[in-house]
């Protein structure tokens, strides 16, 4: 059932002009030859930006097209930058593609405004069973599955094994690693002007929200516009630990907190930091880009008081509710996200596939890269976080949370002031 349409996704200039073009409802598939007895053509807007991933996507689509003469898929290549605003324009103007590649945290408002099809009854039963309930929950809105989850990232600790050995540090060997262990290793490897840890937190909110789940820090309760916020000890555990490691232990390279993760890698390669926390996808980049002979390892997933839990915010494939071919689009996505195909995409993008069968495939494909063992293990602790159900989360993240976390990490505000900014900022936005 279609929901009443709105423009709650965002307020932007030019709504009136877009409303005029919106008189022509329907997706970009309206131009297919199906009405005249020809093949159905589905437009698939893909955001995959790595050449290897684009090749993998094209290969899968070509195989589908070769086996399905009646339903052809056309790739519309796009990029991640500006996608949110572009989709608003497409949906409002009635030109959105049939199949939409994006991410779970960014599609909530589109689902709330009634632009995404309910895929619950179209998903293959075997595929549904192959993906954990926690990941399915991340793409479920008001009881409707609004996307196929595809690949995910976790946050991993990568270490210079030689520097740990030189400091007499015993390499963690358990299934997980506690924050206390991380803190001790960082202190032990901080010496001679070098630091134990470099952590790129120029945009800190996603990291804080994800790792806080390990301390049962959910931040939000409720869904949609009825969500409320609570910032207590559990929510502040991760930012406080990072702050203490930086200013009390002095084991975190302070400049790294103002850098991106990729920028910190130069210090990691140069031996200026013994460890770095990065998105799991960096495992392949480090393997490809690190200097010859660089001896690095991925340490076990970080475990907080509630476990080695992180936020599942998968890349997603949704279907435009105005598409003439919702069922055909879902049939293609059942094929596209099968274990073998999803493994090809995940391996090319160095990300964790959402399904168990795809993970098993990637484990075989990455047998010569031991870091993948820890990366894949971190996927066991991915759960749908509360913020994925919050309609105004993106606005709060960009305008309130990110500057507040940045100020706290720069030691410009106190823990209590951080909590106040996060809470009061949400109250202002939610009103």
C-alpha cells in the first residue's frame, strides 16, 4: 500500500519546479518496450565506485541479461556524492530508477515518505534464511522490508606486528579483544615520539554510534518522528575511552583525530603509530598499498561490556514503489544478491557480505589474506542499530552530533557538555 507522499526527506530549493515535473508519475522504466510485447528493461542505479566492483556488478548483470531475454537490466552508473539530494529530485519528479543502490541509514526518510516498495513477499526464502535477523532489521521500516541488504563494514584494529613485538606486547589471541587490552597495547607501544594508536575521526559520529552498541549504548528509542534520545554512561563510554587514551594516557596521536582514516594510513605505514582503527574495507587497501615487507595484522574485534557488537548499516538495494516492474526488479535482486554473486561484490569492495553463504565464499577467496579472518569474524556482531529507525537521524548527525564529538575529542568541552549538546540538539530538531 502506498503511503501519503511528502517531502519530509529534506527541505530544499526548487520544490515548486520539481512539483511541475512530478505530474508525470512513474519510474524511469516507463520508456521500455514491454507495452508493445518487447522485453522489460529495468534501470539499476549503481553507486559502486571501485573499478573492480563495477566490473563485478557488470559481470553479474551481463549473466542475468544473457539468461533472461524478457527482463533486461540496464546499469545507470552514479556516485555516492550528492546521492541523497539527487534521489529527492528523482522521486519528486517521477524519474527515479526501478532499482536503487544506497545504504540503510539513508533510506529511512524515503521509506517514510512512501517512495520505496515493500519487498517482504518477494524475497527468496533461502536468501531470507541466509541473512541474520539483526541485518534484516536494519532494512525493516514499520514492519516492511524496504531493501535487500548487501555489504557492510565494521571497525577493526590493524597493527604493525613488528612494533608490538619490539614493545614486548603479546598479540591478542582470543576471539575478541577488550578495550582495556587495546588501551594497554597503545600505552606499551607509545615511545620515542611515536604513538600507540592513530584514529582518523574527522567525521566521528558513525564510529561512535556503531562502537557504542558494544556498551549497550543505543542513543535512541522509538521510531520515525516519535524517537527520543538518551545520552548516558553507555552512550558516552566510547568517546570517553578515546578521550582518556588521548589526554590521560597520551597514547593516541592527537592530530589523527582531525584526519580521515585514509590520511592516518601514511603514519601507520611510516611506523609513527603502531595501530590504527579503520573501516574493515581497508584490509585490502593495506595489503595493496603498504610498503614491501610491512608486517601488519588485523586484531580481534573490539568487545565492550555488552559484547563485540557494532552497527549493521548495510549498503542496500531498494525498489521504486512507482516502478511498473516491482516483481521483476525483486526477481533480479534475488539473483543479484545470491551467495556467489554477493561474494564477488564484497570481495571486490573489501566489505563484509550480509549473507552467511557469501561470507563462506569470501573466506575461500581470501584464503591468502589472514586479515580477512578477523574482518569476517567481526560480521558476527553486526546488529541493526536504533538510529536506523529514526527519521531525522541524518540531520542530527550532521548538524549536532558531528561538531559536538569533534569539540569533545579536541578537549574543548567536557563529557557533561557533550551529553547536553547531543540531547538538547535532538530536542530542537525533533520539535
